[in-house]
């Protein structure tokens, strides 16, 4: 839990590496309420969910991106069925 709390605070500086735009305008995202951190096969695995600060219509052009300027991060998106 201590690792998750430390990572949560650190990632806040970088908006959790999230870039979300609607029709080219930035969409404000809420901070994840919690993070889960596990060590697996010598890798730190961090899981979290986030949502827009305000309701967002699923219309127009919505772009979702991730970016980590500090080091390589692999990011997987879960499927709707998950």
C-alpha cells in the first residue's frame, strides 16, 4: 500500500500521464481514487481507473493518449468486457 500511495502522489504531477481531448479541447480528468501496485516478474505493475471531472458526451472526436516523458512505460487498456 505504501508503494501505491507514493506512486499516486508522484503521478499527480504528470496528470497520471493521461491526455484526453474532445474536439481538440482538453478534457479535465479526476484523479484516480486509488492505485493498486504489485511486483510481478521483477516489474512494478500499477493499475488505476479514472474518469472525466464532468459528464462527457460520447460524440465528436475524442482522443485518449498516454505519455510519460520521464522513462519508458508500457500501458495496456482493458477491454469493455473486463
